[in-house]
C-alpha cells in the first residue's frame, strides 16, 4: 500500500462530526464570550464612575473648605466689624460667640418689656 492509499483509508474511517453539536458549541461559546465582554465592560465603567465620583465629585473644593473653616472659627470668637448702611453710613457691630448670643437672647426674653410711658 502506498502512502496516499493509507491516508485515504485513514480518512475514510473517521466519522465526520455532527453538525448540530458543532453549531451548538460554536453558538454557546460565542454567546459566553459576548456576555463576558459586556459584563467586564459594565464592571469596568461602574468602577471607573465610582472612582471618579470618589476622587473628583465628592471632594469638597479647597476654597469652600477654607471659607467654611474661617466662618466656623468666627462663630466662636468676639470681634468688631462695620456694616455699610444703604444711606452710606457705616455702623459698627459686635460679634460674639454663638453660644453666648443664645444665652443673651434667652436672658433678654425672660425680662419683662420696658415700659415706654403711661398708657392712655
């Protein structure tokens, strides 16, 4: 027997694969790959958005943080400041800690109102 006759005999003995199984496995594998790609892409973009929000969006502005800290510091200390009136006059005001201001307001509210004179 020659070499080509052996190859033909060998090829003739092997059965062809079933086309149904071939199509099924090809289709199932393709679907699994596509679903995996979409799942990984969705996970990636969700994590990317969460990281962006955590690092950029949720971070307070440094200017706003400094302003808030200075305002909170002013709430706890005494001071004098001026306010411009609509007529151009400047009026000096006293700033006091907010806790002390509440105490003063409560004490003033407990006092009877001052009479302005005899009632008719």
